[in-house]
C-alpha cells in the first residue's frame, strides 16, 4: 500500500475511533485516557505510519471485543 493511501486510511480510522470513544458510556476519566491513547497513535503516525496503523488496529480490536484498550 502506498504511503498516501495508508495515511488516508489511518486518518479515517483515527476519526472513527475518536467518534467511538466519544460515544462510549464510560467515565470522563476513561474517555480522557482512551483519547490520550489515540493521540499517541496520531503522534506515532508522524514518525512511523505502519506502526501507527498496527497500534490503531489493536486499539479498535480491543474496543470491538469489549476490552478497554491498554497501550
């Protein structure tokens, strides 16, 4: 996958993940912690796009499986 396409995919998936976190029925502290994890993924994407994609996939998988993502 070319870099531009991977960047677009990661950007879209980050937006979706932020929307999901915002919609969770959890405490404000939990939402803050999850949002921080997504911000770490965003920062990682600036240096290592494939690693950011992997981290984001793990994060989303944990959300899908009902486990709180832990980085």
